[in-house]
C-alpha cells in the first residue's frame, strides 16, 4: 500500500509541475524491487585497472633491476680488466695534466682505479693552498668527476715540497725502465727511517706482454733503485 501511495504522489507532482519525475521503488521487508521482483544478488568481480598497473609495474621494475645489475656487472668486469692491464683511454700523462689543471700543486699519488664500476685516475694532490685534495679523472672521457679537500689525510707536506720530480716525470721514467710499459700507479713515499724529507717514488707498470713491473725510484733524481716483475726478476 505504501509503495502505491509514494508512486502516485510522485506522478501527481510531475503532472502538476509540468515537468518529469523519475519513479523509484522502495524495497520492502522482503527485499523486492519496485516491480515486485527479487533484487539481484550478483556482484561484479572486475579487477581495477590500478591494481593491474601496480602488478605490471612490479614485474617491469624487477626485470629492469635485473638488467641494471647485469649491466653494472659487465661494466665492473671491463673496468677491473682495464685497471689490471692499464688499458685506459686517458693516459697517465694526460691524467696528470688534468689533475694539475683542476688543482695546481704537487701530485703525490696517481693511480688507475675502479670507482662504482667506472675506470678512473685517482690522485692525491698537495695544492698551492697547502691543503690535500682528492681528484678523480674519468679514465675514458678525461672529465673531472671528483674534486674535494681531504681533511683526513695527514701526510708530511715537507716530503712533497722536497721532491725534485713531479709525478708525470716519474711516470715517464718508470715506463722507460719497465720496457715501455703502461703506467698504472705512481706514489711518493716518506722515508721516515732516514729522518730526511726526500722520500722515494714507487711505480707500477704493465708491458705489452702483460708483465707487471714494480719500481722504486729516488725521490730527487728519479734513478731506479729497485725493479721487480711478476716473474720475480730483479734488475
């Protein structure tokens, strides 16, 4: 009875107002619709597009991460091999020039190294500002990738000032002594036991046959004091 009254009221209101009205049903206690038919109990199980996108993104990210790790692994292997063989596009001499252009001063160490799967020349420099600097040069492109003041380095500055040769000259002498090999490392060491501030240079090279050479050179003259190869030869 109540349903009929409501429908009739809505229809009358539409006629009086000269407009239209939409009839609607009120479910009774039995759950019937306005037409007296049972309401449908079917439910939609459609998965949202957002859910699908999230699932797809997860798979893509995982695959991308695996690809990135594989690429990083290959880059790291190539960098390690280049580090061992000295096969850098940027030579030792060119790297030394780039370092001193970035930080004028005295290079006390210049070494071919791998940094985050990238082959770099890593240098310690006593700048003209009397501060120690760490400079890294991309060994493939020649760009400066790092230039920072090293506040933790406490090497004796007098040794660097007393050295008569710079790193580039030492590298050339080491290459000549190492059968024309490629220089991979040069460093100035403090002769603390001597009580003098002259120091000595240590250098590493790799020749065309892949033989590694370790050399010790006088800090002032650059004379080769000791020369050993990985075969145990002592020249």
